[in-house]
C-alpha cells in the first residue's frame, strides 16, 4: 500500500486528505475522482458524479465545476 496525501482547494478553502492505494502511481484525474466520491458520493448527489466512461479531462472539468481545484498529489516519503 502507498500513502498519498491530496492537497486541494474546495470552494477556495485549502484542504487535504490522506488515502492508501495499492497502485504505484496516482494520476490527478484519479485523485479528483476520489475527492468527488468523498465530497459528493452520497445518494442525494450521485447525479453530479462523472460517468464510468468519462475521460480524464471530463473528470477534472466536473471536479472544477463542483469546487475542487488545484489538486496536488503528495506521496508519503519512503512509499
């Protein structure tokens, strides 16, 4: 498992979340999808989630529309 900290702005407010993933690298659009699930993944907001066949660009655009911007991936040292 690798530990990644995602640093980002949510509606202009600096935030960070730490996740553990088995994958050796994490792309920004994948990070955005995890943040979308974290913030909007409940049943009431499922319509705002990108579809399974969305392109990386579409995922990032949807994230930006919902206030998730400046996503930065920080891998934990020694990971």
